[in-house]
C-alpha cells in the first residue's frame, strides 16, 4: 500500500487554504483545522469586508468630487411637482450604512463558502475547532495536533507536517477597550446600522487611513489621530503627502504627532484623551493601532517553535520554523501583513515539504496597495531604501496632472514613480498614486520580478489615452537620464 503524506493545517486564512489546495494537488492527505470559517480574518473581518465598504465609499467620492467638473447635473424633484432644481450632491445622495454592512457581511460569507467548497472539492478535510501542537516530534518524525471543538470534545490528528496559519487580532490599548457600540476595532464596524456622525480614528497606518477615508466619503465627520509626523508613516513619503493633502482638502481633521492614551464612553459620546492631556470628542471611535499574532495557546514553544519578542513565529524563506516538520505562514509570522504574502508562504511551505520545485520568498517582488482615494500601490525597493543607501537607484516621478486621460476623468491628485539601476536601467521599484493604482502597479511588478529595463517598458505600446501611458513616459524619462549620465 502506497504511503500518503499527512498534512495538518491550523488556520483557514489565505496562508492555510492556499496551502491546502497545493498539498491536495500534490497528493497529500490534508486536514484544515479552523474555528471561524475558511478565508479567516482576511475574508470574514478584514480585507474582503473593508474593501467592500471602501467600494461604496469610492462611488460617493467620485460622485462628490467630479460631477460638477464633468458637467453632470444633479436634480431633485420638489414635492409640489414643480421643475427639477440643481442641488449639491450631498442633498440628494446618501448612504444607508445598515444596508451597506448587510451587503458586506453577505459577500464575506459567500466568499468563505466558495473557499470551503474549493478546498473540500480538492479532497481536503475541514475540521471546525481550535488546534494545538502536542509535545515534541515523535520518533517516526510525525507530529500530533489536538483539535478541541466548541462542545469540548477533542480529536487527535497525526501529521507528517504541520502548517501554522492562525493570523492575528486587533491590538487594544489598556485604557481604550472596545465596547462594540461606540468604541470599535476594525472587526466590529460592520455591526453599525447608522453612519457615525463624528468618527475619531486612532492610528494612521494602512487600516486607519483606509477607514478614515472611507467613512469621510460616506458622510462622517472624521478626525484622524496620528502619533507620527504624517499619515501612512511606512509608505512612500511623496505618496503619503498627496493623501494627507487630499484628506485635509476634503475636510478631515488630521492630528499629527498626537498619541492617544485613552478612550472612554460618556453617554452617547466618546472622549479620547491624548498623551499631552488634550481631549477630543466624537460620536464613535475606531481603534486601529496594529495587530497581535495569534500564537498563544498553540503549544508552539513546547514543540520547539521559536517565537520573536512580539509573539510572531520565526520562519526562514521557505516558511520553516525552528521545529522540524512545522511550518508557518501569514500574519502570525510578522513577515508582511498581506493576504498575497500569506498565500505565497503557505504554498511555498507545501512545495518545500512535499519535494516540489520551490523558490524562496522574495519580498522585493511583493506589490501592495493602500485602498484609500487615491490608492497607493508600491512594489520593490522604496524611496526609504534609496535614501538609506541600501540600493543605488535613479528615480523619476511624473504627476498625473500631465496625463490626458487623467484630465478627461477629472483626476487631480497622484503620480507615477519608478526606480531603476543607474548602469543597467533595470527596474527595481515603483509607486503609483491614482484611482485603481492596484491595477496600474502590475506592469511595474512584472518589470521588477523579471529584471526588465526601463527601455523595455518604454518600448512597449500603451493605449492612448490611458493612465498607464504615464508608466511608459516615466520609463522614457529614465532612459534619457541614463543616456545622459553615461555620456
């Protein structure tokens, strides 16, 4: 009888379910242990729900900011039956947040069900419950995973390899505990039935900026509390500067260098106390102050798995932990909090353990996107890397104001920036700030991943007029600078 490799995956997010699909395809016996529903936080409470909410906000933003310039007249018919009158958009366009959030939850559940169907159709078994490693590796090299169901019953699974893909959960401040009604974390906002009148967003990273921009577009009065000098401190400074200018121009109160110390509910209001003693008030407060890995209670250290001080699992570039036969993927590793990276880590883990061809994880080819308006998409080496001397690169930035398609669409904000090596012209990074930047970054990602040169990008045909034409134009300008420098 032919031996079948047994794989147990703890966690059904992108790292877990993508690993399950790969392992099943390669002939392994796969069991996925999950407690919430396949797709994990990415599908159920984070990426899919937030981007669905943002999709509604995008419609509102586009309509509100561009309709007059594009010649669109908004009319309302008076109750007396008289002629229609031109009115500001905010008088005739509104948002039913309860309806929006019901759609958000419905789409998230539908996506989770689709993933479950795909995984089971591939031949994997899905077990509902909390999994943990039990003890060290057995003499035959196997591991034991104990699954505890909601009713308290336990099942013991034997695995030749285990993948930990348990994700993370919102970080909370001791003096700003969410109550799910007025003080919220990002998993709780989808229970709101009415739009917050005055929303305080604490935290100006990706999550905070995305929700701040979305709720402002939906009609809330937003205050964004940032402990740093600017919003999105981890992003390209030029890109962050554009977004902050847009936020302020649209009426958002951006409070830089203002660290929140506490938040408390006072009746139907929320008071947020800053570290310097100032107090700001609003109808609701969203805490977006980072995430904590779900690494506790899994028996990791007892099994020989090394944890970092932050609680994240240490892994190498093929997703191995310090314990033989134990791999990890996704947010629990702290490598890069992106669903695409989690999925790649999970796939790499299975390819590696099952003996298939595998390439180590290369974070310099990862493209990411901030789903604000405008969006900010990046790939490869950054401005910070160049400034720190990590790589020698030339850079050209071209504002979208010069792009004919942008002019037609009423786009005022954004740019394309590309980094290339000075001697060869090989593209090593890029930034796009634009509507749908998540789509526009792809040609630059291809260039970075395949070591293409600015000449190759410049010589490829683009549609006229198109926003992607700015990518080719930047490449042409970099080619000119390269030729001048070598002359």
